[in-house]
């Protein structure tokens, strides 16, 4: 299956949607538990009115492109309806809800445009740092403020040793089970980082590897996957195969990526 790339219109829409949603999140950043309506979804994860406000903004921007949208905060069409989609958006309007509720770094907005090969363009917006990372197939890694006023290319710093790995705060696996097979675990130091920003640290050169064995939803990693494609880095499952998206259960069980 040949690779395609996002059109200029699609890229601009994704950047605009991510920046607009990030600004909405900043405007609703809670000062206390009483500032938000918070509930638990069926899977036990938290959802707030901020998630839903971000979802509405993204829907308003991307909807006119008439490309199907899969989002954490919207009901997914049955697999029989979407399995043959040739192009679709994968969205997490608020990645890291718990970090957001505590007003701490780590929450983000994730927007990825996918085709049948996987994510082809992605934006990860980091509201507290006023920055967005973007990249994809035939699109080099770039960074911009939330208003998108200036976009510049990122040139990642050199690989350093000991190699730096970023993992989930909930990761339980031993380091030897996380590092790629060609890397000596004694050459690696690991630290936990929240959400999709782990992928962005590889893009900037502030980490060499990212791995996790726990379960992800596809919208948690699609935007980061797309960005790393702009560096010709593949995001693989723990068996060494590229992650497949728009699966029946929209779930990813373990992943690994490395710039070494």
C-alpha cells in the first residue's frame, strides 16, 4: 500500500483545530474540583466538560472537510461501517485528563489524519507550554505557538549516551523488556512522562526511545506516530510490526519506537 501525504488544507485545519482546542482548555483550566463537571466513563477514565468543549471546537474546524472523525469523546461507528475508510481523523480532545485536572504539565490535544497505511499527519498541542508539534509523511518535524503564527522546523539534538527512554507513569515492565532488541539495557536510563508528549521528546532529540507494554487507545498515539514519521521513525508493536489503526477495538497493546 503506497504512502500518501496530507494536503495543505488538511494540515492547516489540523493545526488550527489543535491550537483552538488547546486555548479552550487553558480557558477552562480548573482552580478547584468545583470548577469542572467531572464524571467517569464506562472504562473508568475521567471525562469533564473541558474534554467536551475541546471536542466541539475540533469538530467545528474539521467537520467541513467531510473526513470521518474517530474521537475519544464521540461514539465510534461500528467497525463494519468504518473498516473500509480510506482517510479519517483520530482525535483525543484532552490527552491526560488527570494532569489537566491537577493543572500540571502533561496534558495535550492530539489530532492525527490517517489513511490505510496509518497516521500521515499529526499535531500534538502542549497548552501549558504554548506550543504545538507537527509532522508526518513528507512533512518535516515543526513547532509553532498555539496561535500558529510562526512555524519553524525542528532539528533534533544529537543522540547521547546513556540513551534516554521515556515511559508511562504506570509502566510495570522491567527495562530489559522495554528496550529494542539491538540496544544494551545497561546503556539506557528511563523516566516517566505523561501522554503524547513522549513522542515529541523524540522529535526534539530530548529522548532516544519510547516504549510501553500497557494498553493504549489509538487516539493516544496516532498523532505522535505521525510526527515521528516526519523523522522516518516507525512506531512498532512489541512484536516489531508497525501499529495498525482503525482496528475493531481501537486499542493498541504495547508499542516501541527509537531514533537509534
